[in-house]
C-alpha cells in the first residue's frame, strides 16, 4: 500500500496524532442534500472546492496551502470552515460562494480540523502546541478559545459535534513508548465524561449520522486496509461498509441516506477520489475520478 496514500487520506494508524497532518473533522446536520465541499490538490497546492451532490465540475471557493484543508459546512449551509497555511495552520471561514474569507485563529500553534456546532454559534478545532494536540472550542467569530480536553498525556483530533449539540466525538491516542492505540471517544460538549467507543487500536475520523443514532468512522482491523465502519452512538453494533481499498473520511448526507468518503480506488500514490455509497455500504461509485488529482475530506452541505 503506498505510504503517501495513508498520509493523503489521514489514515495512518499507530503513529502519534501530533505527527500527522490534521484529518477531517465534520458534523453531518439534518436537512436536504446540498453541495459537497472537499479538499483538492491538482499539483498547485491544496484548495477547497465544491461540487453538486452527484458530482459534476468542481468550483474552487478557497485556497488553502495546508496539507489538510478539512472543509466543514455550517449547520445552516451558508459557510465553510477550513484550514489555511500561514506559516502555521490557521482556521478560516468563507461563505458558500467563496467570498468574504475571514481568519479566526492567529498564533504560533497549529490550529486544524474545524467542526461547527449545530446551532452555528461555536466551532470545535484541534490545537497542536509543543507536540500535544488538544480539542478547543471557540465562538464562531474566533473569540473565547477554550481547551476542553486538557490531556497532556494524550493527543485528541478530529472533533465531530453530535446533531443535538450535547456531545463531541473525537479520536484519542495516548502518549507513550511504542505504538499506542488510536480510538474513537465521545465526551460532553464541555469536555466532561470522555470515554471510548472503540477498543481495538486503530479507529478514527468519527462522523455522526444526522439523526444522532449512529457514527461512521475509519477502522483498520488486523492486517486489513483501512475501511469505513458504522456503529451505534453508544459504540455497539459495529459493522464494516467498505473493504479492499484505503477508505476514510466518511461524511453522512443531511438526509441520512448516503455516505461520502475518500478512497484510493485507483490504488495509486498520486491520486485519491471522493466516492459516495448508500448508508448500508451498497452502490459505491465515484464523484471525482481524475488521474493525478488528490480529492479527499468531503463535507456535505445541509439545505433547510
């Protein structure tokens, strides 16, 4: 399996989260299925593009320059949060048409993986300072940035807000010698009561279903390639939806019927694609499919 593909999709298991480019972090909010925002690299540096829910010609809405732009639609579908490189990685917001880009964070740390709250008032994100990645929450205008995990002995990444706003799912990897488990956790939105939903060592990239009953995520089981799994919101009922390729970054459609994801169906180190499938894993097909183009990290726009 090409090593670069693991990095491209943010799918490396068993490596410290602080050493990886930020993986996607999105919530899926209920509504009608709108456009899909995704990260694209055609060789001139990463951008944030949007396309219709059935594919079509992508339109660029923002330049990123960061290894993981991680676009995330607001619950109202009018704005996209994303990551832009400014020496360090910073969180930006732009409107759905690519206008009025605004910088929300500005510091020497690396700020990545933005995820909107369901009411649009907050954005969760990851701050990596001095080798420790923590989940922060800030107001949607960038003010009042608060560390909600406060765990110097572990790295947290990929926050995803539950549709009712009460919880945040995320990935967790403890510090320590050798390869440490990478697991999906959930906590209350204020950071209290964190607990694991998975326990087999290579799980990440959680994304809530719009009704809040299920979580899609990326898992690597044994010597198998990374795949999309789904589980109940309490961690029970785990089931694989994909297999045979490097698959990750699941994103539920707002109506709950589909899941978009990143994949290496070409099995090439130099491109990746955005695919979509039914929520039960059937009818997998490409939305993007250009040789030499890296498309990843889809996020689905909810339309009210």
